[in-house]
C-alpha cells in the first residue's frame, strides 16, 4: 500500500485516539455524577483481505465499551431518601409527561438507573435529581403482601394515618413475695360497689362488693398500702390518648390485686382507683390465676376516655423473690396509636418503601422494582444517568435477588480521575505518534517528487 497506505493508517489511528479522548473527557467530567458508569474505549484492527505474503497491519477502529456492571463506591449522605444498590440491577423509573391542558401522567415505558438521590415531590412521589420517578409494586398496609403485575410509579399516602384504638395490652413483670411498704391487710380492699365486669376463660362475672373502688379521700392510704405497677399510654377510637396508671395491692388472703387510676382529677368521694383483676401464684412463683393469663374488659374509662373492648395479656407474669419489694416491669405495651401526618420515607434493605409518620410509626407502601438484564452491557444510554431496553439487552427481569438496598447514601461514579488522567496521557502520546507517521510519509512523498524534478 506504500506511503498512501501509511497515511491512511495513521489517520485512522488519530481518529481512534481522538474518539478515546472524547470518552476520557466525558468520564472526567462525570467523575462526581451520581451513579455514572464510565465509557471505556475498545480498539479493533482493520485488516485488508490480502494474500498470505501480502498481509499488512491495516488501520484501527475505536468503539465504546460500557462498564454498567462495575459498581461505584458507596457514598454516605445521611439522608433517608437516598438509596443505592449493592449488587447487580437497576432501579425502574418512569418519566412524567404533561399534556397541553396541563394534566400530568407517567410514561408506561420504564427507564433504568443506578441514580438513587430520591426525594418526595409535592404529590408524594419519589423523584431523583434527574427527574425520573421511582417505580415499584404496591403493598397492602394490613397484610404486608406486595401486589404482582406491572410496576407503577410509587406514591406515598397523601392523607393522615387514621388512629387505631387500643385493643390489646401486653403486661408483664415480676411481683415480689413481700412488698417493702406494709400492706393494710385489714382494709387493703375497702368495701365498695361493683364497678365493672370481667371475662376470664370465657366466663363473664361481676366484681364482688368487697372489692372495687378507692375514692380520692382514700388515695393517701391506698398509695401507702400499694406498690407502683407501671403505666402505658392507650388510645380510644378517635386516637385520644389516656394514661393507664396501675398499682398492686396485696390483699388479706396473700394474693395480689391490680388497680388502675380511672380519674386522675377526682376529689372527695369520687372514684379514683378501680379494681381490675386478682392474681394468684403457685409456690414456684408461676401465675395460676387468671388462667389462661388474659383479661378482657369493656369498661375501661380513664379520665373520661372510654377505651371500649380491651384484651390484656398477662403472659409472663411471675412472683419470684425480689429484695427490692417493688414490681419489676419487663414489658408493658399496647397496639393503639393516634392519627399522624406524613413526615418522610424510609427503605428496607430488600427494597420495601415505608411511609413515616409523626407518631413514630411507619406503614409499608411499595416494594421497589429492581430490574436485571441478561445483556446489561447493551442497554441504551440516555441523558440523566438512565438506560433504555434494547434488542441486545433483552427484557427486564424484575426481582431484587441477591441485591440489597443501601439506605442513607448514594452510589458514586465509577470513573477514577487518576486512572482517566493516565489514559489521557497514553492517548495523547499515541495521537502524537500517529501524527509523526503522517509527517514522515509527507517527507517521503516530497523526496519522491524531488526525484522527478
């Protein structure tokens, strides 16, 4: 091919190195872009179809080489709505479109990204910094089961969380064999009127007339003859809170009676502390009454707040020797809560999205749609760090699999500046060398012309 062939080969070399420099400059520019995947350069030799004795090296062609499968480092931000994928896969996202009338909707065709800087917009959708909205599968808030089908744009509830009345109270602890304060065994349970009913083992009975109520005037003696039993905040059907304050009295029979404060502001002869349940233990300190260890009541009213039907579970109550002489609480809890407003979003490590509320509770909303591809390197790259399915990539395969969601941080770019600068220097030297080949070929052509002269 001679001089002209050498020049053509050098020109292809310069073009290939210029293409590589273009990729390198893009990698350097995006070295701080969230979830960016660097573009490498793949060089391919172009060999003319010649005979065995006439073979020459030929030119070179440069093509882009994706690095989609190379993860960037995890960068902590401390923001709950920032997430990153540990492992293979992409977040499925959608793009908002606006019609001529101003109505907004989301495209049904998903886009895929590793960019996880999501925040809540005004409509409670999760959108990242590039304007793409997170997609997933809705979750039933009661059963926690995710709905199957096509992933949709995730939207958190726009209204308040409704209140839930307390229906179950868990009450566990250890009663001492002998209280530190003396108990008035002669009048530990003063005469009173039956105030309530109780259901034990499916049988409903009224309280005996000899046990029932301490009024406000009797409170001083009651407090001296009892020990504190702990407290818990409970809620009625409207979410109004009330404090269930309890105390234990040891009766003349040597058993324990549980009382609760029904009216904290009572005065005079108005009822203030009411009997709730009698407890009996065997010689080893294990609970024998009530049996089964549960108590259901429909008459709990605290400071005017009627709780309705409440089941109290006393499983785990005991009477072991305790030198302190006090009731030692192991667990007092209940299942009610007040209404609450949305305060933010949280994520589970397997991609479950939770709505966080001002009452400290969270509610499951959706499972993030994580997609994988058999030909992930062949995804079509678009603006904003998103990818689109192509013929070579295959269809998305949804499911987190072995991927985990890292919360409170982002996946950084996988472009390393020091590596890119090293490649840039090598590319510049290769470009200069090809330019020198052209200069040498030009000088040779000049010599050939001078021979004719």
